[in-house]
C-alpha cells in the first residue's frame, strides 16, 4: 500500500517524538551517583557468597568489618573503608556448613560475628524435620576484625538426636549506651520445632564469653515452615537508657516487644505494623522476603522500621516511625522515589541511622531502570528530615541479573560520621561470547586454554560520604 509523502512525513515525526519522549522518561529514571561513591569487590571470583552484613566500630570509626557466607567469611578495613583485607580462620572447622551471619562492635571496640552452623539440613523449608546437630555461635575479634579468636563460643547448640530444633537466622545487637546495661550483647533468632517456630533471645553480660539460656519472646509461636506465618527475621536496637527494642515478622505483621531489664524479661509482643505477606516471589530470584529492620535516632526519641512488601502490586520498600517508644506508628512512607504502581521491584532493604547526625540510610536493590523488571542496580536512599522524605542515589551503575544462582536473604548497611557503608551480592556479567570460530594457531590455543567462568555471586562494599569534610 502506498502512502502520500505528507502522511509518511507525519509518521516519521510522530515516531521521532515518541522515541524522544521515551528517552526522556528513561533518563528520568536515572539516579544521581551517591556523593563520593566508591565500590570495592570483597571477592575477586564468583562463589557461593551471599547474605552479607557490615558494622563500624563506634570507639574507632576507622575500623569497619564486613561479613558474609558461605561458609563464614570476614573482611576488615582500618582506614574507613578505603582498603580491605580478608581475615583468616573465621569459619568453624567442626561443622560442614556455616552462615546466616551478622556482625556488631561493642562499647569496648570488640567485633563479634554471629552465625549458624550445621552438618546437614532437614526437610526442605521444614527445617526441624530431620534436623541434625546445629547451633548459634559467635566468634570475637579484639583488633577490629584483623584476627579472630581460635575458638568460637556456643550460644545455643543442639546435638544430633530425634526431635531436636533447628536454630536459624540469628542477629546480634550490642548495647553501646551509657546505661547500667552498657556492654550487653543480645542475639535473637528463629527456633524451628516440629510443631511451630519460636522467636527466642539470649544475652551476654561478659563481653560475649558466656550466654544465657534462650527465652521465648513471641506472644505465640508461628508456623513450623520457613514461609509466611512463621516467626522469623529478628532485628533489634538499644536506646540511650539501655532499653532493648525487638521486632520480627509473623502473621502478615511486624511484631514488637521491649525489655527494660537488660534482656531478662520482655513486654507482651504485639503486632504494630500490618504488612502484605513477607515471603514472596520475584522474577529471576529463587526466593525473597521483606523482613524488617529497626533503628533509633541519636537522641533516643524516634524509632524507625523498614521492610518491603507488595501492597502496591510491585515490591516497594517502606519506612514507619514512632515517637513514643513504639506505642503508635506513623503512616508508612515509600523509600524509593519512582512512581507508585510502575511495576518496578525494590527489595532486600537494610536500614542504618547515623549515630552522629541522625540521618537515615537505606540500601536496596532497584529495578526501576529495566522495563523487563529483571535487572537491578544497588540504590542508597537517605533522609535528613526524620524519615519524612528520601533522596535516592545510585550506588552502582551497571544493571545485573540475578537468575540461576542463590541470592540469599538480605544485604547490609552501616553509617557513622556522615560516611555510609553498604554491602551486597551481585551476579557477575557473563564473559562475551566468541561469535567467530577461532582460527588455527594462537586463537585456537587461547580458546583451548580459556578456563570456564566460576558460577555464583560476588560480594561488594560501597561507600558514600556526606560529611562536610568530604566536599
């Protein structure tokens, strides 16, 4: 069919305008780089590396420790994250598998890595069924993460026998206040049993050398399967007066409880924030969750909680605040700055509040730049108005896809003095394909000697500096 020249000119102009508007829209999705951003790979080659965490020493902010699994690994920096070294002998040698790591510095500047260890998992997602010996452990470093004590310390350990529970997903919290409980350490975790899941907690009052018998802190046990309805995803923070605030996910809600006596007893746990189901599917990922985190401002007045869920259809990261110790919570705000209901997923968030200036920092994966909703970058969101609004910054620029590998359950972030540290997992880009058949001679030899690329993920640390001295 033939068209007139004016019509063809109209179509060409329309297509150009459409392309131009689409380009403007895509550019509008581009985020500014985080100020003074640097990214460092902790692992040079891919492997089974996931679920990282990071902490800054409040007694010496030049010391930073990043940890990740599988098994337990630790890297340390003694120059505020500008260079990194891998520590040795952090994982236990008496168990086959160790992971689910978290890390904290106490008020003496000692570093603690907390982890689970086991030989073999029980039935898939019904972890207590067929469980073998397992436990929660800590290992200490007295020099900022450079060396770690030879013997790890059991917090709760199960020997192989019928019907034992499986201890899972621990998170360690340090009391760095000046209260009567200063120096206390707390670890909360999920105890999977054949009939249910419990949220339990143990405390140490002697620099992590010994730990109390765990106590149940939930109002009622959750379901026994690692899925929606379980009591899972413990996080905690300590206020200026030594009060411990603890949260986790259960029954499509964020549960909340407090302890005023150094972790001996707890208030009746109650649901404070309604969420969509906290376990969900994401395209390309094996599994995902929106487990919450909690932080407190330096003046001890405002509590912050972050999580992610799909109440808007696509996954979004949310933040809620409380100014009365958790009795009442403000309406949640979206942390990302893209349009609501745009189909882009934001997930695997983590939260930190800078103890020096009160700024709120959240790290998460973000797919707003990929119309296919498959590739993500790492984004840093920052609020300087008490969590009312956020600026979003790109911590990485090259989108990556995470399919075909285990991607873990969480990322990590820490902040001190306007300097922010994020830690996350990436799947490296595949090497470029060789389209042409290699020729005889050197090309053929190079092709024959080319080694297959290792499978898995790599762990990276990003830094951003918002301090006045950095500008």
